[in-house]
């Protein structure tokens, strides 16, 4: 993985920086250069995604791509954040059997890919169960 | 715009074709289709292939395949829309003929997927998803469809067994297809206990890795009459649509909007409704895909695709036979070729030449070819002239 | 007034018990437990490292400080398990909290006192007015060699402190003192995977001499006695050493209990005494005095005298507390999973 590609996504992967259309209220993650249905970005304003939500759907990956070989089985889910935005990420610190659609989660900063012995480490977000006092207040 | 018809079809036997290269398979299928049509020249060629570059390091195949077909000088175009590349090649050929620019075009598709490791093939296929926001997090194609399946089960009560019915039916049909990769039947039990790939998608819910090529010859109706003894199969409508590439961007995970939109566009152009369709080939890359597609094409109410799969209505002899060829599941899925092979099957059905896969009295057929997790779809409607 | 304006700690969810490690190496678990006063330790899963723990701790600190990441003027991360040998952990932390681009940054290494040194430096930077707020982090996901005594304690955790001045201070710094020498009790050469240590040499001539040196000096400088303090926390490589040195200095078990995490957390190296401090801050009351003395092999100790202000009680409940993260919803793993998580298993390249 050449370093420029993940580097460019830092604001999104590290800080969940998105956009909100001030006309429709729709949220775009990642940010876009043109608001759908229009030909410019004038209505798109900076907006940070919330860091809590619930599981919308998920799957347990048993046959992984090579960069995740050592981590399988792992869970990938689509999380519906508290503002309605949906994002894809892994669900960590949780047995697959304990995950249900609707389970409350918190977004945490995690290492997503290691790229072997030599590569630049890719950090980003994962969802963890929202446990009062432990991962959330 | 002129009327356009398919006048010839060809494909090699699909599978792990160790002895053939990408160009070998394409030429084999192309020659079969040219012979079937009885034409002696082409005005142009469209080839659908998802990623010959990643699979075998070869791009520029529009040129290469014209060369290897012995037709250097021919305008050759490679088109790509992930797994809908074949459908896109056909649509492109149809438009060039309909416009009056050309009279005889070959629309083909090819993918050579076994000259690399399984991991490399998986990586290549994953390029059809959102690299930075889906694949980066470890989502795989079976994983994306598994997430759709889980949502479909949650919203509509679709069951694990209903998913298996799709695989069983398609293998039953594929067992009768001499070109299929896996021409044998499977059982419900066998599907539901096969190795888990991405919960709930098991290995027998997933279409395989396949080498294969398929070609059809498309001509305007006047030219068709000059060349062919076979009944011409007219393409009366087509529809092409895209959707958000990432699942999480879509309003619903249980509705394939690109399929719905492409279907509506095709029905409108053909002046047809879902109930007019006698036989169809749909994109069963995963069992759940067939269930959602038959809803989104209007054959079943939204949410009823599962019970539909279980009911026998989609079997040969049922209300709306789906995937008489064996579908992607049993026939195989050499990515760029699939859309063309669907046209091969529907043409064969409408000509009455499908043997023990024949749908009695089939007059109107439909092909639905989908890319990635539904980010693009091309639908064609065909009728006997 | 100069001191801590925000703090936070992050502990991973997974644990392994001493018995589980002892079973594999044929060691006598009860004697390890008694001798070192260790029961279990935290285990980082493959997606957790010093950087990720530090980012989460820093986010909690920002929340408690009630400031924006862009107001941070320096990010210093002290660790002996930085994910990179070259390329600071601090840049990822700074980027993750939005402190970039107008920010000082460097990583610190001084074995287990890298974090406390970073705390001292930021106190100086904010006191002098060079920056408004400075983020100091001590965290580790250290490794112990398989079968070695250190394998029972090498654990993972991170603590973050934002230093500042004025009304936001929740714990004022009253005195600091640093005592150091070149004492090679524990080291790791470049390119080595696991550290070496001098066995019993790590005790009296290293840990005890240095911690006592810094602690006695700061008490003298401050004109204070152990009984002036409500809480005390020392570097805690195991459960035994901090209790022993505390008693030698005249502190009681009751004073040390709150910050005494290692019997259940293990040794979080650069996070050890800093995390003990966060556990104390989670429950301390206005006016409380806290005695802190870190220790880093090599060797040195940073001592601090903190006084809690009225503001602390306003922010304690804002983020997950240290002791709650330590004690609740733990996920135990077996040695095989632990070895796989920590990449101790040799695989075909």
C-alpha cells in the first residue's frame, strides 16, 4: 500500500470528517466535490460524524482477504450512527454470537491494517459494544 | 433507431480451463458465434472484461482480441462495469447498430481467473467495491452480500433454507447445460452445511471462480434476414443504471435500485411488463442476489423473493423460470463473460433450442446483469421476431 | 496556577491470567502470584497498539479539559513500544485529535518513565507561556519474552494528561523532582524483539535506589511528610515493588490502594504510574494531595506533588473511569490466542 493513498483519507479515517448539505440535511461520508442532484458543492458544509450508533447489519468473515488472514474470523458491519448516517467498519471486542441488529456501539480508534513487516500502518475506526462506564459513559 | 437482433451465439465450456489462455477462449467463442450467425465479416467488436489487467496482466484487449480473431483493423472496444461488463458490451453493440453506424457487431465477454492465486483473484474482484470505505475495513464480496442477506432476513423473514432453494434450482438446471462449470445437482442439506464464507453466505451460496468466454453476433434486422437461418431474436429493450457503489450509502440494503431502474427502463423501451416475461437469466452471484433481483424486476413483491424461491415458481415449468442455464452458481461466473452468456441462453430459449432446459412457448425473455454489490445493472429484453 | 486540565486512560478489553501463562511454561502460578502480587494482565488485540490506546486516552482527556484538539500546542508520547522505530506515535495522535498542524511533537523513550518525563516537559512549556495546552501521554503494549518472569506482567494501557494554566486546572503541580543515573537494569538493543534484564539487579540498586532518591528529595524540597498526602502512586512493575517502596518511604497501604492497579492490570510500563494517577483522579476530592513517583529503567524517577482543585469533581464522570475499565466486562483469552495476538508465533514468511 503506497503511503499517499491512506494518508489522503486521514481526516475521514481519524476524525470522521464528513459533509452535510445545508439544503437537504443529507450527510456525505467521505466528503464530495458535488452535491448529488446539483452541479456544485456550495451547499455542502463541514460536519463531523457522531461516534455512537447501532448495528444495522453485519457478517462474520470466515474466508478473509490476504491482508486480514491472521484476524479471521472477524466481524464487518454497517453501523447506523446516531445521526442516521451509515458507515462500514469492523465490529471489535465482541463475540459474533453476541452481535444483534440494533446493538448499541461506540466508535473507537483502532489499527485497521498492518501491511506486513515493512508497510505504513493504517489506522482508522472500528465499532465496539457500548458498555456503560467501560466504553461509554 | 433501427431494430437490432442477435443472429449468432457461441461460448466455450466454462470451468478451470487450464489449457486455454484468455485469447484462446475468446477466439473459440467468437468463431462459434460467427459460424452460428453465418456472417463472413464484422463491422466492429465490443468485449466486456472486468480486469484482465489484474488477472493476467493484459490490458488493451480491444486491440489484442481483434488481432487474434484475425481481424486487425477492426474497431475493437473493451468495456467495463465489473460483473456487468458483458451486459454493457451487448448494450454498446446494440446502440452502434441501432444508430445506423454499423450493421454487424460482435458483443463478447471474457475473463481468465485461474492464472493467479485465490487471494489475487479475491483482491481483483474486490476492486468492484468501495476500496477506501468498504474493502479497507475487510469487507469481501461474500461479506457485502451476506450483510444484505441478513438485512433481508431481518426485514422480511427470509430464511436460510429459502436461500438454499436458489442454489438447488440453479444446479438442477445447470446439470442439463453442457457448457456449465458444475453440471451436477446439489441438495438443500448440502448447501446449508457447506463451509461458511461470510455468515450467512456459505460456499454453495456463492458463484465460483471461472475461466470462460461468450460471444453473440448482433445485426440490424434487415441484415439479419440476409444471413441467418435461425429465427432472429430481436432486442426490444434495454436499460442501464447505476447506484451508490458502497452499500452503506444506499437508502435500503434490501432493494437493488440499479436493477429496479434498469428494469423499468428496459420494460418501458420494450413496451413490456414483468408479467410478459416468459424466461429470464438473472445475476445470482450469491443466492440472496437472485432473491432480491426477482423482487426488483417486478416478478415478486418486495420481500416475497424468498417464498418465491421456495415455491417452485422460478423452476422450468413454473410461472417465471429463472436461470434455466444454471445461473452463475452452476454455469460459472467468468466475470466479464456472464452478461453475454445470459444473452446466449435467452437466445437459445427463444429459438426453441434449449433441449431439456426448454421453457415451453418462450417468446419474451429478459437478461439482468449486475456489477459489484449492485452498483451497476444492465437489463435486456428479447423477443422472437 | 499550573497543572493538569484534562486526563484520561484507556485499557484494552482482553485479559490473561497468571495461571494460564504458568500452565504453558510449567511454572508454579501460586508462587508468582504471591511473590509478585500479580493475578492477571491486560492483553492488546492485534488492532490495539500504543497509538490506538493513546488516541482514546487523549480523547477522554480533551473531553475532561473541555477544549478542542486544535488548541493543543504539543503532543508528546512516551513509550517503549512505539509501533514505529522511526516515525513518531505522536503524529498519529496529533492528527487523530485534530491538533495538527500548529503543534510541537516528538516521541519520548526512557523505559517506563517516558510518559512522566513528557508530563514534566509540558508543565514547563505551559508554565513558561510557550504553549497554552500540552498533551503528555504515557502508554505501552510491551512484550515479555516467552517463559521469562516479565511475561507475567508485561501489559497494555495508556494515560493522557493535558497540561495548562488557570481556571481549568483540576490538579495543580506544586513540586517536581527528577533523579537519574546510568544504571543498566533493563534494556533492549535495537532490532531485538524482547528486552533483557539484570534479574535481582533491577531491585535494590535500580528501582529502590532511584525511586527513594527522587521521593526523599521531593519531600525535602517541599518540606512535606508522607502523612500530608491522601494518595500515593509509584511505578508499579508488579504488585509488590510499589507497596514495598511506599512503606519504606512511610506511606500506608490505604494511601496507595487507589492507584495500585498492577495486580489486575499488569505492568503498563510508561503507563504504569500515570494510569495509577488517573485512577486516583477519578475519585479524588478538592484539596487532596497526591504523591507520584515514576521509574524508568536505565534509570530515572520523576516525582510530582499534585493538589486537587475544585474543578476535578466537575469532570470525573465525563469519561470511562480507569478502575471501571479495569474491572468490568473483561474478556479472558487462553495462551494460544494471547501468543497469536502478540505475534509470538513464528509463521512462514
